[in-house]
């Protein structure tokens, strides 16, 4: 199955992350990706959805098995009621309608179903959206289940990838996610989910007022398959610099580019914004970088586009993680190493590649982010 669009990234882009996800998909497992803002989430999801990338990593797909990874974007949800008697039913229906619509777009014109089932799927899709049926909201799950079953009975494997999952959890009732767990249990070898979030699902639930035990049946799907997405590797970062150089008609020497990779920690958003700020820093020859590297990082962190990207990372952290970074940036950190929540936040920041232990020191990474935290990160930009 060929991809109709031109791939924006090399096929081995994010090789470690993609290899892990595809291995889980081959086993029809669900997985949870966790990463801070500015990590390059959109590029990774689009890459995972590419049929040619799937064929490259998954032998079954290369041999002709029908497989689809479908991105579900909560920004495509319409306005939802909150204070009507049937608000929960309607909000659940909105979730099923969005998933059914993306299923429709992913497989149209439904050649894999045959003529009769293709017609039945189209009719089911239309019925799901029929507001004249007084039970349309309540029946949303049934119609979505019926539409999905037409693909399941033909051995087709489907992964729904939830972009901005925090927003979905905020907008849709917990019952919606429990029904997704039920659908998965009924189709274990063919249906799975991927979430991309900035914290674990239980943490997100607790932060928005959902008791973690209420969402636990859904969250359990991801327990054994949690992967923290970090910055680009060296190859991907250098490929990005080549693209930026070409698009901006700018050429820099190796010393400058190596400095940029170090200062930004190879985070996609920081790399992009810092590259565009290079011309505002004056001459950056090898001697200047060697003698004034820390000062240049501080200058870079004050540039508005770079600060915006740092703010994106900062805003994606929990309050406890922000507290830890603030304290570590202070001359005399006041941190209780025996506090359980502190230990958890410390471990999370390490997994997110924002902390690094060097001997007896704990260092905030990357250097630009460290310089940003030293300033007041909560100031309006």
C-alpha cells in the first residue's frame, strides 16, 4: 500500500522510537508515548502513520497484511454540551463520531470490504450521524462497533493514535474511554491504541479532576508499554539543520552547528527557533564559542522565539516538576530527597531528558532550558 503524499522525513527518522512502536504494533499492543512540548510530536505521529514506514518496519505489512494507523485529533471535535440532561451521552457520541469519521477517511472508498460490506459501512456511518433518531446519542457506540466489526472480520489491524490525549480526556466522559477498552478486549489481535501525552495517564487524570481509579481500566492497556520520547538523535538533528539551512538560505560552519546541537539538546522546537536566532548573536567563530559559550547560551535563551519554545516545555511539566527545576536552578536548592513526590518528579524529569546526573551534580538539560529556568519562567512573554 503506497503513500500518496511525499514523505517529509527520511524513512529511518526517529528510528529508535519508531522501531519500539512498530514492535508493539506487530504484537497488537497499545502503547503510551510521553514527551515534553517542543519534542517534535506532530512529525513523529505523521511518520508513524506513513504506510511505507510501516512496511519498512513490519514484515506482515510488507507482505500484504492490511494495517492502518489512524490519527485522532481532538481539535476536530465540535462544540460539546455540558449542562443538559443528556450531555454525557452526546459527548460520548461525539467521540465515536470522530473516530468513525477518521475510519471513513482512512479506508475510503472501502475497496478492502467488498461491495456489500462497503455499502453497509456507508449506511452505518450515515446512521451514526442521523440527528433525527431520538436515540442517536445513546446508539453511537453500537453503530461505531458495527462499522469497526466490518473491518475486524476481514482480519484488518487498526491502531487509533490519540494526538493531544490530555484534551480528549478533558472533553470526553470517562465512560467513553472505558468503552474503548471494551472494544479492544473484543478485538485483542486487531485493535489497539497509541496515546501521546506530556505525563502518564493517571497523572493527567488526577490533574484534571478525574480519579485515577475511574480511568484505570483504560490506562491498564498501556502499563507495560510506556516510552519516553526524547530529543532527536544526532542523525535526525543534523538532517533538520540541513533542511533549515536550505529553507532559510543560511550556511554556518561546523563549530556553530555543533554549538547549536549542544545548546538546544537537539529538541526539535528549540533547534528550529535557535537556528533562526543565530544571525542576531554576532560572529560565532570557534574562539568565541570556546571562550563565551555560556554567555551565548544566555543570550539565546532571552530571544523571544527561543523563550517561547522553552515556555512550551515548561508549560508541559507538572507543578512538582517545575518546582524541582526552580530549586535546582537556585544558588542553594531546598529539596527534600526523601519526599516521595519529589522522587517521582525527579525520575520523571530524568526520563524526559531534562535532568542529567554528572558525578555529584544534577544538571538541567539542555543548556538553553537551564538558562531559561534561571530567569523567571512564569513571566509573560
